C-alpha cells in the first residue's frame, strides 16, 4: 500500500522555505505535520517547547507530598517495575531525591516471586527493610486498590506515578496519582516521561543549584523508546534530546553499557530497542532487575563495567531461553488445527520461563500476523503469559470478553499480560479466537507493507540524508520510512554474504546503487525487472560516509 501523496504545492513551498529535500517534506506532511508551526516543531523539537508540567493532572499533589518528605527528612521507598521504563524511572527519581538530601530506598519486585506491580507480597518484602513514611510507586499502582488500603492502614502515604490503563472497577486511593490516562492530554507518555514532568515541576518549585535536568534526559529516552510508546509531541523531544545526551552521558553505568553492547555514535533509537534495552531488561526477565538499577545509579566506572558485563551475560542466557521457547511454541502451533490458529494463537506449556514469553509472543505475532499469547505454566498449574497484537485488534477488548476464564489480565491494545489456569487454556484460546473474529475482517489479517513514498534511485544521495536525519528518531507512530523504486534491474552478479544475505547492485534509468537484502538468500525471487521496497541509512566505512539501501521486500515489476 502506497501512502497518499501530500499537496505538491505545499511540498514545494516548505522545501524552499526550510531548505529540505522534497521527499523529506512529503514524509513529514504525510505524518500529519501540516501546519507550519507543527512542521517546524516536528523537525526541530526544542526543550523550550515543553509544556507546563502542572498541566498533567496530579502533579501538584505529588510535588507537594515530595517536598513535605524533603522538609521532614522522611524515610521514602521507591517501588518500581522490572522493565526498562520502571528501572529508568526509579533511577531518575533516586538521583533527584538524593540531590534534595533524602536517601530513598528502592524496591523492585521479582517477576517469579512477587510478580508485576504493587502486590501484597511485594509490599510485605518491601517493608522488611523498615516501615517508611512514604512509598512512591513508579510504573505500577494505578489499579492497586487493595494494596493502597493496606498501606493506608499501616500509616504509609502512597504516591503513584504510572501510565497504565485505569481499570473500570476503580482506582487506588492515595495521596497523589499521576497517570496521563486519567486526563485529556499526554496519553502518549510512559512512566519515565511522567517522572520527568513531576521532577520538572519539583525543580521549578524548589530549584537545586548545580542540578541540570537536561543531563538526565538519557534516562527518559531509555524508558520512552524501550516501552514503545508513540514518539510524538513531547515523547519525540525526550527521545531526540535524550539520544543526544546518551552520546555524552554523565552516568558511568551507561558508558559501560554502551561499551559492552557495542553502541557507538551516532546513537539511534534502534540501539536502545535492540542493544541497550534488552540488556537492561535481561536481569528483570530472569530474576530481579536490581542489577540494572544498580548500573543506572552507579558512579564508579570499574563497578559499572562489572555490572554491565553481568547484564551482558544474562542477556545471552535470555536469548538461549527465548530461542528454546520459540522453537517449542512453533512446534505446538504446527500441531494445531486451522480453527485454532486462523484468527489468533494461544500456546502454553510447563517449563517456559515467564521472563521470555513476551518476546516470543512478539516474534510469533509478527511471523503469523495474528494476535498471539505465549503462556508459561508453573508447577501449580497457573499459567502466566504475554500477548502481542496486530493493528486493528485490541487485546484489552479480547481479554474483557473472557474474564470468566482467566485469573487476571490487562495491558494495552497491542500488548497485554494474562494469568490463566492450565485447565482453562483451551477455553481461553477458543474465546480469544471468537473475540478476534468479531473484531477483525479478512483485510486485517493480511500482512501489508505500508510504503511511504515512491522514489528514483537517482534521488538517493548523501545530500538527501542531510534532510532525512531531521525525521529521526524513528519508533512507534514515527516508523522509519519505507521507500519503493519501480522497474529496477540487476547490474552485475549478486553476491551471497555469510550464506544468508544478498548484496545487489541495482540500475534504474542509468543510475546505479548498491543494496543489501538481509536473509534474502532464503527468499525465492522472481525474474527481474523488480519493484523493491527498502529503507535508507547513513554509515561510515574506512573514514568515508556512504548511503545504505536495505531491501525489505521484492516483487516482479
């Protein structure tokens, strides 16, 4: 599917006014940035464009309670979640509150023992270190009604900074609840963004000489990009400025993590998504995320190196577990009848580690282009799993349709968690299939390539990339543009690289460009000429900049 081209008159006008390549102007306009001010803000986001943090509901109450804790020298516990968003949020809160003179304790639940969120068991373990005056829950807590009552009965104040969907059954009652889903704006924020807004308001209310919040935007970018929230409006600013800050980070832990992950300048959003994020997630997936939090809070370079190496080892272990689980899941899928996988996929087994089921669900969903739940079942017959969806199918709606079959479940339209008894697995699968069937038509279940623009090979140049860079960072709601070139021919013999990839030299109207097709050796190619779908990027080789063309799909012209 090729996107509808924007108004050519406006394209020429903005290309002339802003000094940009017309194709880049077209891409920005197609993404909804039509008004001149919005267009300029999209390409050149500035920190001074950040809105007043008090526009986010609940911020004033949260700031007031935190300042009381500072003035009273109270004991504070920061209670987080074990993913990148939760850990980076806690790291930012900890650094700021330390700067105000507090010494907060941190608590991260374990995935296997306490599970996600502000749980009764998690609170019990948290309080073993002493009863605090205040608990700040980050990236969890919005729907923890019973746990909020438990804390109130013990005389502990609770502040919740979260971004998860509120339950229709009601919210946790606490001193302050900051969740953008409860207001009319900022719905796109993750918890790292919410914490930034609270801290921004805190620093405005009581400035800290020598504390520069801009120097901690790399932590906000980590949470924002890794949590796959839409890179729009202030999230786009957090991501772009945060990635730039990550290149010159003041945090020794991030310096060490970049080193073990092989991340070099320029740092892109995919470096967070595929290199830094998985390593920070690895400890929380397999055990506790404490190592990841320790790394982000570490100020000693040598200790940071050891922590980063530990996360790297855990990530390799996670990759082995993921591969084994995926292969086992695929075997079960192949054994299913068509009625059980035609609209949605649900598979579960004993022994699957709950820390990798989300990654496997994501890969299975993409492979089959179906909503998928992958469920690990423990020795007591309780299954805990993760689901990933496709555009047009809401997992929240699907879970709501089968509440009588599950122990618990919730999340977002595209990603959700579920707990279900082993004996209810088949019934849950049938109910999920019925729900997806009611939501999706035949077109929804057909995978499609959404092409952004048709382009000639002669237009591909390093000069084009100068304008193209302004579209970054790419991610949710701002995907990397997918181009199409029609009627190209192969100039010279393609080369097979590492038995999997194909290196081409393409020709179109006298212009020639090199391209690579990763894993293309496994694809049956038609006879040229071809239409090719591809992305472009800039790289450096032996001191020379070059344009990379990466093939995504090929069809007969």
